[in-house]
């Protein structure tokens, strides 16, 4: 059931759990996430970066695939199709394509420009019944060629963006895209607590969910995080399972080279990882 992310995240914040955003890269990824969400009766957000959207031949293709798959698989849990780290132009493309939720990442702009562009997009999104996420501060690491240093967000700026009417807010708190380095200092809960108090009841978003220790995840949820993004971990387990299949020579047995067989171990690995995360986030049986 395709919906905006607003209601599911408000419920998550009030219920002290988080909804997972699992980025999709192809049909296998999408099918794995949807079936696992249905199995666990969990709301879910399908995240699509601009790079992944381009890889899948465009946002229109992605939206059509997700809508058809949602119907054909008989998915009844709430599912949001969400643009991840969207540019100004990317947001309009996804709105036109039929996404149910967008993220405008204006964190690299001066705060006045971030406010101006976010205000415009909030009005457009809400006029069409879509949810919208904004960002303040920077998420460390690299995402679609954009490199962030991981600066912590200014709670005052977070409130300024929150007051524009965005539905949920990503605030940099020392989190990083990709694999966390050995010398990572951990999440800044001092910053998260200050942001939480500044924005009131607004659901907060934790990007870079891969590799954050479980106790930090649970504390972040307690401090207002209602959406947690996972991408790299699914990529890692997919690659590991596929490598194991090939190194074992199973691709040379019978018709093991058939892509439906070749990709099956990776598909199963994603299902297992998504289930693990949904249980950790507490979203099971919350649909």
C-alpha cells in the first residue's frame, strides 16, 4: 500500500520505534524489502538515490516498478517510495514520476538558500499529499559523488527548517555514509538531544545506519529518531552471498548460471538483513 511517510513516522516517534528506509537498486532489492515488510507486518520506506534512479533508467521506471510490484505481491503494509538526498531538480522529477515522498538535501547550501528552496518544495509536496524530508548539518562520507565531512547540525538551524513544515528532519550527528572507520568517535547524542528539544515532536532521521552499534541505535530512537536509513549493509551481504555462490562453483552446476538462481542467495541475504534491522528498530507488527 503506497502512502506518504508522514503518518508512519509520526506513529513511530510516538511509539518509540523507528521505520527503516532500505535503499533499492533493482527488482531483487525491491522485492526482498517488500516481502520482508509484509512478512513482519512492518511499515517500510523504499529509498532511491539519484544515482540508483539513473541506473534503473529513471524515476518513472522506478515508480512504475514499485507500484506494480506492490499490487502484484498483495502488499498491505504501508510503503513509502522516497527520494534519498534529492537535489532541487531531482525532487521535481520524483514528484512528476509518482513518488509518495521526497527528500531535499539543501545542507550544503547557506542556511538562507536551504530555507528558501525547502519552503518552495514543502508547499509543492504538501499540495500533492506527499511527505518531505529536509537536512541540516552534513552526513559524513560520500553519497552519489557528494562528500560530507560529517559536521554536526546546529539545533537553531534545525528549528528554522522544522518550522517550515517539513514532515521529518535529517540532522548530522556524526553519522557517516558507508562503512564506519575504526577511529569513528560515535554519534553525538548531545547534539541529537539538543536537536530533539529544538524541533519538538518532529520525527528525526538517522542516515548512515550501517555499522552503528545496536545500543547507539536504541538510544537514538529514544531521543527522537523515527527513521533509520540502511543501504551499505544490504549491498555488503548481497555481494558476500553472490561471491560465495560463484566461488563454490554453483553457477556451473546444471543451470546455475540462470540469473534467477545466481541472484537468489543475494536476495535471501537482503531479506535476512532487512528482517534483522526491522526487529532492531522495533517496527515489527506496527503496520
